[in-house]
C-alpha cells in the first residue's frame, strides 16, 4: 500500500512532503505541525480538524462539472443544489459551508423541524430550501412561515396525507389575502428502479418514501381541484447514499424523467425541476483494485444532463432544472480526525523479551537457531519448521513438561520468525504469508472512540483511509489492528488481509505517534454515540491567509460534568456528594482533604479521553 493509497482517495487535497503529510493548499502546512500547535495549548485527546477550503472545492467542482455538461449538450435548464443537513448539522461545519458557498446560490435541505429552523436561519433569501421526510401540520406551517419570510422553499410530499395538510394550512395562512404566499410543492415518487449496496432500499417499490403512480395521479387531481397546480414545481427521487455503480442511476433517471414529462403534458404547467436526490459516491478505498465507485463526477453529470434532455425532446417538453442533494460528496473530505497512539500491545514479541536459560528444551534451542540463521533461501522451510515446533512445545506445556518461561520464549521466537520470513518473502505475496500476518499483527491503542468518531465503521463496516502523520519516508512493516479506548470489543479496526494496514514500529514512551482518519466529515459526527460517555472530539477550523494559516473556533471536548449533565444527571447533587464524602472522611487529614478536592475538581474539568504517556511524564516532572 504505497503512500497509504493517497493517490486513490486523496483527490490532491493532501501531499506527502519529506516525512509528513501536508495540506496541498496555500502554505502547505503539515497536519503534524497543526496538531502539535493545538496540543501545546493544552488540548489533549483526539482532534477534529475542519478545512473550509475543501468544502468550497467540492461545491465549486460540483457546479462547474454540471455547467460543463450543460454547455456540451446545450442544455436549457438550470443546475441547483442543496446540502442535506442530516449529513452534518454541526455549527462549525454549517457556518463554514454557508460562508464559502455564497456565490453559488447554494441552499439547505431539511428533514425535521429542528433542521428546518437551521435552514430558515442560515440559508440566504433566494437560495433554495427543500424539505423532505414525514411532516405534520406544525412542520408544514413552518414551511409557510419560511415562504412568507421570502425563502425559496419547496415542500416535498411524501404521502397523500401530507398534501391534505398542505391544502388545509394554505387555507389558514392565505384565506382572504389578495397576495397569497405559499411554498413550492415537490412530489417524491416511488420508483421501480432501486439502488445498489447498503442503501439500495432507498429506491424500489418497497422503499420507505414516495408516491406510487396511482397516488401521484390522485395528488395531481387534488392540486388541480384546490387551485394549487401552480405550486407543483418539482419531481423528486432518491435511490440511495454512496452509489457505487452508475447503472442504477441511469435507469432511475429514465423512469423519473418520463414521469416528469407525463405530468407536464397532462397540464402541470408550473413543473420545472427534477431533484435527483443524493447518492454521489466518495472514494474511501486505500487499495488498488478495491475502488468503491465505477464512475467519475463528469460521467455522472453528463448522464444526468443527457438523459433529461433526450426524454424532454422525445416528449416535447421543456428541459427541467436539475437539482442535487449530494451531502456526502460535499462534506466527507473537509475534516480529518487525528488521534495519538497510547500503546503498542504486542511489543513483548521482541528479542529483549526473551528469557532464555543456560539450558533450554531442545525444541526451543532449535527455534533460536532457526531465527538467528534465517535467510531468504531457507525462509519458507524454516518458517514451516518453526510452526511445527510451536505446536509440539505448546503440547508439552499442556502436559507439564516445560514451564511458563519456555512457553513465553516459544511465542516470542515463533513470532519473530514469522515476521522475519514475511519480510524476506514479501515479493511472493502468497496466501499462506497473508494468513500468517494475522499472527503477528500489532495492536495499536489509539486515544479515540470508534463509536463516537467512526460509527459507520462499527455499524456498516465502512472503511476509512488511515495513515500516520509522519515517518512517511520509512516503510511501515507492522500489520496493524487499531484499538479504541472504549471497553467494548467492537471498538477495534482489526487487521484485514483484504484491506491491510501497515504502521511503524515505534516506542510511544519516547516519541508521539499520531494517526489520521480521513473523509470523516459526512454522517460520522451526527451519528456518533457517547458509548462509555466519550464525547465529540475537540474541534478546530483551519483557515488560510497570506501569513499562512490560523486555528479558529476551537471547541474543546465536553468535560466530565457536562457529559453527565447531558444525560440529565443532577450535577449539583453529584458535586455536593463528592465534596461531602471527602470532607467527612475520618481517615485523612485536613491538608490531604484540601489536596484531594483540588485534584478532584481538576479532573472533573477535563474530558473523558486519556492522556498520552508523554503528557503523564510531563505532569510528573
């Protein structure tokens, strides 16, 4: 895995310079330098670094690519886009998003009342807002309020009951007015076409959302009957997130395009837009031949524009405006989660761990000879001998013929022989050697929670690019498993022979070693859970200027009491109880009580993440 697959997933956003990975923008600072600068201010534990310039890059690329496709095909409709808030609602992200997207007339999509309030307060007047998901009367009323505020808002009907509520609310808000104002109306259609992969159920007849053909005709008739046909402006569909194959989209486009044209020809004169939802995939793979999507953004845009144009021509209707709600594509690349390695758990398998005696069992002497004389010529033969000796020695231990030191020496020597053999035979890449890597994998304990920061790995086995911040001039050799600090066995990114990760052999008592997890900006934050009460990492926005870069809007991870307060504990009672129990203790002095109280309140002011060995040593010195 040369350069950790940066050429596959990196999209030129990061580069390797000398020993470190750097941001490929402006002054090109290293992630290591930024991380150390923040940690020097006293912020320990994992860090979430946000890069607004990468948000702007994605938005710009999306709009420019569709404009290029429109120009190539002489397409008459417009291109517009909104960001679905469900992907990331955190204010540091949303504020950056709206700031860098001003010139693109970029809007927001809401799927709940709270998200709608964000959209109403953050979206510039005139930029589009779309509202999806199930809605009650109160939520629909909020959409009418947004329209009266001057927002360009479209309410997507998910069922006939919602349309009935829209008709009712329209009457309540506009009855008797000479200049009635209402939101635009969109209709989500339930396609025969389905998606692909984990989110395939977003499309097809069994999907959660959308109107069937029969319900669509009923909706059209209701709109006509209540004089709201002038508000029917958009057809909407969505066939799933992270769409790896372009073929299902093309099938869905043909189906939705024909529905659009049929409604236009039926008399839906105000219908002007088709919303293709999200689904534009992000390339997460770090490995050659394991890519997650089979198309480029330009192919995606060309297919959408071409098929909409062909259907419009054949049905003799105006070419629709094209809407997208791609959130993963916009948000994923903007953030990097950085966490320090606390410990390596397999370092006992080193020569310094051997406890060889003056006289050892013959098989252990043979293992030691195999290890010291191992060469490429005899590597495979010696490897097989070592594995055979290990089985014999473990049997001897079970029978009581060798002691614990002998067993320890067996494990260490066999591990060293396997590691050395794999290195000597690395050009072969045989299945036998790949299987043996599981035996020598190094366990890296990393100061983060997979449940909080990478929930899609835990829940969906989604792989994320991982690499160290430095030592990149040195080839890593340790097959690596990553352990988080939760007390849950699922909090592990295990070594995977299909997607192998190799890291450096380091001594964390002497130097810091940081791992970076990339493409974490979509869904991971909002889906993260407080398992073991680990909270959202400390976050910061990295902005660039003529003088280099600055670390802005730094928000520290919640402290222990804030976390308990979020769970509705009465933290005042907890505080008083802890203080009382120390003060009422009869076996410690007044001076010690004061010292304990000081330490207690210091610890309560910090977050749940662990301190590195280096930080602990500094504090003790």
